[in-house]
């Protein structure tokens, strides 16, 4: 792990409404940024309301650089709890 990049696997996204960790549910690109979408997976929160978008500059995004085949739900689709390395 470099000192300048960042890997979203090192991030925990916690919901301020239900106080549980949100799971990665989507990936998109916007200009120079990779945009990761996190949602609550419980019946307490409406994902449309509590959804979190994390934007990482592409040049710093080690996760996307290492997982070039990952497009958000394909190769690593099983990665949903934010804890498992694969
Ligand atoms: Zn929530």
C-alpha cells in the first residue's frame, strides 16, 4: 500500500441513521473520479434516502487499479459485507 493512494477496502461506511455499516452496491465513473455507492442492507433504512456516494480520484484509487476487471458487482460481486478480502 502506497502512502499517496487509497483503497476503498480500507474504508468503513457507517450510516448515521441506523448506525450500521453500509455495503458496497455500485460503481461508476464521473470525470476524474471513481464513484462507489454504499447502501444500508436492512429494513430500517430506505437505500434511496441513506445511500452514500464515495468519490475517489482515479489516479489515487488503488482498489480500481488492482481490480481492473471489476466493474461493480461482477468479478467481486460476492464482496458485500465490507469485510471479506474477496
Ligand atoms: Zn441506515
